[in-house]
C-alpha cells in the first residue's frame, strides 16, 4: 500500500490513515484524511460513520440537503417543528450511544487477531479435512504487507458460518485439488470467519454482499487494491477460470512494479558501489596524505637532528678553542737556552709535523700536556710517549699518578724527542 504523500502527519496518524483506508476501501487518500480529521482521528468513530453512510444513514458531517423553504407557511412550520426535531434527534443519539455500551457487538473488539485465524483453521480442518489451500497464519494487515513485499496476489476468503452455501463451497470448491494447486502456486491465501473479530473487521472493510466471498488484492499503482470480487456459490472450474482471468488482466501491474523495484535496487546498488569506490578512494588519499605527513615529519626531525648536531659540534669546537686559549695563557714562560735546568723537547705530532720548546726540570709533566693541548695542530685527546725506554708519560692525573711527576722525576734528559699519539677515535 502506498504511503500517503501528506505532510505534517505523525507516525500514529499515518498508521491510522492506512488502517482506515484498508477498512473502508476508499481509494482517495485525501478523503480518508478529511474523514479522520472530522472525527479528531478517532478511527472507530470514523469507520462507524462511514458504515452509516453506506447503509443510508446520513453522516453527522454530511447531512442530506433539505428542500428550500417556500413562503411564510413553510418558515412557520419549520420554526414550530424545530424544537421537536432537536429533542427527537438528541434523544435518538443518546439512545444509540447508550445502546453501544449496553449491547456492544463482541466482534467489534479485535483482541487476538492471530488467535482468530488459528481458531478458524482448526475448525475448518475438523469439518473439511486437511486437504485445503495453505492458510496464511497471520493477521490481515500482515498478509497485505507480505503480498506487497513479495509482489504476489492475495486471495481473501471470508467464511459465513450461517450461510447455506458456505459448506458446499468449502467442501467441493475450495478443497478441490486443482483449486488447491492454483492457489498454492500463484498467490497467498488468507481466510477467516466473519463471526470472529478479525474476520468481522475485514468484512467491514471489504463490504461483501453475500457468501461465499472471495477478494483478489494486489499492489496496483503503489497501493494494495481489490482487483476482483467473487460472491456466491461457484464451481471449481469457474473459480479457476475467473481467478486466472483476474491475474492475467492485472499481471502487467506486478511486472511493472517488479521492473521498478529492480531498477530501484540497481540504482541503489550502483549508488552503494559508487559510495564504496568513493570511500576507498578517500581512504587511499587519506593514506597517501598520512604517509606524506609522516615523511615530512621524518625529514623535519632529521633536519632538526642534523641542526642540533651541528650546533653541538660548534659548541664543542668553541669550548675546545676556549680551553686551548685558556691553557695557552696559563703556560709558564719558556726558559732560556742558557738555563742549565732547562730541557729541550722536540714533539713529533700525528700529522708528522714537529714542534720544539724548552721546559724546566722542575715543571710537572702536566705543563707539557697543556702546551701540546694549546697547539692548533694537536688532537683533542692524546698521550705522550718517550722512546728510550718506550713508555707513556703520566701527564694527566690518574689513580696511579694523582700528581703527575716533574720532568726530572720522569727521567727526561736535557734533550728529548717525544711522540704524540692521537686518542680521539678511541
């Protein structure tokens, strides 16, 4: 059944609108809504008013047009009768209203629709056997929804228990093998007795005239529509012919709806595929962008690391140069060559260059180290070795020599050749 294309309706009002259309069979959705609005969306009152109209009772909202009053006599008669008419209709309405509470129709209250269907099935099988079309085990609304969803015909059978032709129809026609085969293979079959609330409710919607009653319902123009009605006793062959004719005449609507659904499904699948492709492309672009960010961040960190290393190297060299200058300033003056206590030392540096300077016998070997350290050509770390005998001079304080010895204590002669060994890479 097509959803109403009305605006400003709540979900509850939409459901009432669809239910009212099912019960009354009114094709115009605007008319259904107008009727419900007149009754303040009271679906029971709206359905009862609709039934009153069909039985010839004027609607409270659409009273029959009165003949125009003619002359003073007519107006005088109208004025005289007005109080009596008002009193009569008021008393009549009160009586009808009270009668509904005193003697309500038990079938008007649907409390267990599925139970009504199952109860009818059991009574049908007890009376006519288990060879019958497959009954739809659900409510009328569920059967309509399934027929709409599956795009199938829905055959509705309303059983009149007290009708003289119902027994013969069920026994000889409805349970005929060829009828069973046709119904089971080509349509859904929903049945209920009108003596039960669910069957009575559907009876009020379909408005059958006599029994047996069959109605063929299908999705037509996007709403569930009754496309065929069969009333009265009918033989199996005639039933098969008429059902087949109804289905053949309306098959094009189902085919058209199937094509539309397939087209919608294909469009939906295509849109889904496009969305998936877009998401995949988006994820790929995001992954590329992530990798680019990571690469930029890696390069930035690398550049920052190199920059810090350069800065550290510059600070180290600057500190080293300052230390060399400080050591040079602290060196004692070089003794004169005529000083008998002086020692002439020739240093052979790692770059094969030679440096010569005089020191005093009483000076510590630390002075020799400070002198070499202050030289531009000297390595950062080094040790000083003597050749005869070959030994390393303890020029820097250590555990063995906390106070380095003097030149005299180290056994140096007036003229010495010392070798500077580079220890920077060790």
